[in-house]
C-alpha cells in the first residue's frame, strides 16, 4: 500500500517477552511476519462512512466525522452526523472513493469505510464489506431504514434501483 521504506513496529524479541500471550493477538500477528508501519498520521480527522451497494449502484447513507483525533478506535470514539468540518469538495471525494471501492470489491449489501483526512489528503484506513455498528445510528439520523434495500440484493428487487 505504500512505497516508502517501512519500520518494524514490533522488535523480534517480542516473542520471548510475551510467550504466554492470552489473547493470541501478538503471536498470530508475528507468526505471519513482523508488524510494519510507515508513519503515524498525527493531527488527522477520522471519518466513518456507511454505504449500501447492490452490485450496480452505491448509496452513501452516512458520513460521520470523529470528534477525537484519528487513531482513537472507532468503538471508543464519538462522531457527528452530518460531519461538522468537512467541505463539499471533501464530501464529494469521500462519496466518489466509497462508490469506487464498493463496486471494485463487488460488495453486495452494507459496507463501512474508514478514512483519515490530513492537509486535504484523504487516506483509506480500512474497508469492511459488511455492516458496522453505526448502521442503526445512521438509519435513524437519516430517517430511512435501508434494510429493505439490503434485501433487494438477495432478489427482492432488480439491481441498480437504489
């Protein structure tokens, strides 16, 4: 995903330091290779997007702006809907990128994308081709539960009618 030289985040001696890791997370990550990073994106705004794709059309249901700085886990953060500081150009770009991701990944149903915005540059943090915990919140805020559109993907309606 990046072309810059990467730095090893977890030094090799970590296996010896945590041989009885109860969660298994450290050993499972290290079993596949070292955990690498290029740099921390300090001072960025984190953005969560919930969308729905029927294989042909994409509906961006909600763009949520985290109140905390990027890096706080989305499950531990608070957000605003609609976003409080994003301009129209940024919102349009988020919708464009979300649409392209959904169609390229062949998403059928709900999806969640997490972005970071720093100095006008949008970064994709993760894409989850599934529903997220924010779906009920977004559905309530926009006043339109999209469950019937999710069912459309499974044959209840022709694709391309979102």
